[in-house]
């Protein structure tokens, strides 16, 4: 984890990496690591500054074989952020709790 601060914006950027072993959902073989995709998400404020999570998510690939006839690709998931969403659940809960 690396933390940087963007001075003009007064925003804290937290750099994270999401990677873990993953098996193909079709054939069960270990998937190959195939680079990263960087996504940015709004996280909880830190020391009263907005926080951006810059997450490098692992991309995975399973090449076609006898057990798996098609190419399968997947992306590492982050449990606190929904698919195609850029706001963490902690931020949504805080927004809903204020009157």
C-alpha cells in the first residue's frame, strides 16, 4: 500500500493491489495472471480529506483446452465496491445516515 497526496485538490490517494489465486469456473484449472486494470473508487475520508482508492485489480485468463473449450477471462473483485460502481459501501452508508 502506498499513499500519495494531491496537494491542489487536498485529496488523499491510496494505492492498493488486489490479486489472489483463482480457478477457472468452467474447468477448475488455475487461471493465468494477465496484467492489471486500475480502477479508482471514492473511499471514506481520512483526516477530513476525501480519499480515492486507486486499486490495481488482477486480470485472469484461462486459455482454451480440452476441458475448457472457450477462452475465459475474469477480473479480481473488491467486496466493498459493487460491479461498475465507484463509491465504497462505507460512503453510501454514511450518506444515508445523515439527515
